[in-house]
C-alpha cells in the first residue's frame, strides 16, 4: 500500500470510528441482540451480510464478554474494510458513456435496477476487455484480497488429494494457494497479469510467479495439475479457446484441471448456486449459449470483473471441445467431502468443475478411493 493510500485510509478510518461512536450512542444499538448487532455492523461497514465464518467468530467473542466496540474496531482494521474504503475513494474511470448504444438500465427478477452491457457481436467483448486493460481495472487497490485465508488453505488441501508433482496456478494473485501448497510439500508455479499482485507476493513463492499473459509466456508443458480459482469468467470469451488450448498443451496426459466458475442456473452435479437473475439471460441459458448481456457496475465494468456469464452446459462444452473431459464422479466425491466447509467460506465455492486430460480409468479409480463414496 502506498503512502497516499495509507494516509487516505487513516483519515477515513478515523472519521468512521468517530461516526460509529456517535451512531452507536444515538441509535439504540445496545438494545439489539448480538446476531442483529453483527448484521448491522457488517451491513454498514462492509456493505454485505455476515458470512458463516464471521458470524461464528464474532458471536463467540461476544459470548465470551468481548466489548461490541472491539468487534467494530476489528472489522475496521480488516483488509476487506481497507479495500472497500480505497475502492470507494479511488474509483476507476467510467466507460459507460463511451458506448451509450450498448449500455442500458434494466430491472432484475427481484425488481432491482441493474446496468447491462449488450454484446451484440464478438467485437463488443474485445472492446470491453480493452477498456479493462487500458484503465488498469485489475491494478486498482482493493480489487483482490491478498491475505492467506481458510479458503486458500482448503483449496490447497483439495489439490493435494490429486497427488500432483507440479501445479500451475492460473490467476494466482500474490500466491496464497501456492504458499499453502508449499507448506504441504507440493511445488507450484503461478501466472498472473497484475503487477500489484506480484508486488505483494509471498516471499516463498515470488520467484515461481510468472507475470504476464498466459498466451505469451514461455512455460514448459510439464504440469500435472492446473488450478483456476476465479479466473475463467474474467477472460474475453473470444480468447477463451486459446487459453484452454494453451492449458491443455501445458498439462501432461493424465493430469487434472480444477476450476471454480460461477456457472449460471442448474448444474447436474452441484445444483443451482447462481440463479439466472436477469431476464435477458433466459434465452441464452435455454439454448446453452454464451450470455450476450453482461451485468456491469455503474461505471460500465463487468460486475465483479465477470466478462463471461453462461450456464454449466456452455462451460463444459468449452473445455471438452479442447480435449478436456469432465469428471462428474470425482466432483461428486469432493462435494461429499468438502461442501460443508466450502459453504462456510462462501456458497459460490461449491460451483466447481474437475476436468481431466486423457486420465486412464485406473488413475481415476485410485483417486476416488481416497475420497468418500
């Protein structure tokens, strides 16, 4: 974090501390039950509801007699709050007015006003990608989390079940999963386009992170596992076949690819994790097509950076057309073992796919024997 960012955060945090103390004294907050108090704090400070991990931790602290102000101060000092403050006070350049013919306001199925970008032709996705790169969307502080969390450790554990000799972490950020894998004795290499992420890389894995576009980096095809957490949906769909072809070329025969992907609608293995909340998606979902309506924020960028929105059938077809095979039995076994832990972190983590490259039946059977039946 730069000196300017630290000064900005210090100033805003001081104001919020003072504001909260005034608000707490005037709003009757002390009269609320602990669970309701926690919901209010999360809503006002983080702009979201309480996740299960936070609920368990903070309610446990309150039951042990910790002051409520300690809870508030702990949240204010968290990386998530820091990122929110920086994000809201260092906004990206708006691009919505550059293409008024493509942006429009709609209402989702819940009646909420939402902006969409209409990609009527392939070139529209190219334009959207160019603006993301040109305006440094992924280089802004607060876009990614760089801390080592339960989420990253859990995914390292999942990867370890495949007994890989060398892992490729595609979209590795600053390497938290790589660090967790190293702690388990598993070597890995990472790829990321963000200089900010590399600057914050864990020292133990910094030298193993390749900065740049996967399509132009010189890597050797000797990986037997590819991990892709929160990466594939950020790609330009026009280039997705090239990325999948490159990954297939880097993956050895018998290797596996694990991808956490926000597939919209119902999936044959993990059910419905992400509802189809835009009416503009309905026809594309039924037809198994890439969605032409991109959910965007007020500045015109894909919401959460998700350039690609599509259903499971479309995603599966993209991978299988490039030589991968979806392994539903392995996915189901992983769900039985890890769904409760994944849901505790975030329900979105349950939307994952496992693909193989020419894995033989005996190899898959040995893997399944290590998992619940």
